[in-house]
C-alpha cells in the first residue's frame, strides 16, 4: 500500500476529519465515560457538522443525543459518510493508498460502535422513535458486504490488517445487533447474512471472548 498521496504533485485527498472520540464540553464524569465507549455522539456530531447545523444549545447527555438524533437521522449527511466510505475503499483497493485504508478503517470502526444510535433503529429505543437510524445501518451493512467480498481471503492474516480491527469491531457490531430489541427485521436478517458470509469467507469467529478471570467457576460436587 502506497503511503502519502499528498506527496504526489497535484493530488491531495480531503477526507472528513474523524477523531477517535467526541466528548462535548461540560459533561459529567458518568457522561464522559459513556461518550468514550459509545461513538453515537461522535457520529451525530459529524452528521450535523456535514449538514451545516449547530451542535450547541443542548445540555446533558440524554437531551443532547435526543436533539441531535432528531436532526441527524433526518438529514442526508449520513449518505455523504457512506459515499466517503466507498471512495476510501476504492482508494485502498485500486489506488493502493494508505490514506484510503486509514479512512475506511475509521468509518467502519465508527459505524460498528454506536450503541445508542443502533438503539434508535429500534421501536423500543430509549433515544427517540422517529426519525430513526435504520436507513443508515441498512446502508452500512449493504455497502460493507460487497467491499469485504473484494478483499483477499487472507486479509485477516495480512501484515496491513494484522491487528484484526475488523474482527474486533464486527464482534462488537454483531453483539449490539443481537442485544438490541425490536430492530427492523430486514436489518437483523441482512446483518446475520453479513456475519455468516464473513465467518465463511475469512474463517473467523465473532463470538465474544470471556476473560478467564470472569468466566464461570465450576465447583465439583
């Protein structure tokens, strides 16, 4: 993979800047912990920023997320992020550019780690009912599956992907889908098909590992 597209004369790719996490100012310690683990607020912040809308005015974790969700899911900005994920993948696959891989990795990681956003695709979600995030996550699943089909069978063993970020983030995503009640049946079905495809194609398992320290203790009788 060739690194440094910006070094080529007349060529520079302006990808959306995606930080590792987004923690709004003035949050409580509990909210800070939530924002550090769940990237839903980061996703909504990016959507509103792309749509040219303000993220100011709401205070408190739940109120802020609820207000942002009302505007974020109803905008077309998530389609821009999905298009960027496709463009980044093209840069990776055909351009052999490290920048493409890095941005594709950021976006896949982002979409796979949004617990509250996924709950907003559920009729029993705690954030809001409509507009919801179902179209976004359906588009993600439908976009990433053909992309994964173009990767070599040994991608999980390649030096570039040796950290197995896909194994980690999709284990999280599949777990969230399994644990979120009342999701759109089509989303559940297509996510299950994606999981089956990945397990068969790459010979991997997406079962959550249990640390020995927290594993059940068997007491002989």
